[in-house]
C-alpha cells in the first residue's frame, strides 16, 4: 500500500466525518430552534 493511496483514503474519511459532523450540528441547531419556538408559543 503506497502512502498516496493511504492519504487519499484518509482524506476521504476526514471528508465524510466532516460532512457527518456538519449534518449533526445542523440537525442539532434546527432541533434547538424548534424547542425555542415551542417554548415561545407557550
């Protein structure tokens, strides 16, 4: 296994991880916004 292919795989893993992290943060923030909205309605 050459270092190049290893780096390429690593980069892909980091990219996927970052995408999942961003997706998680976005869903968390939208969830919080929803909770804030609900608490304002009451």
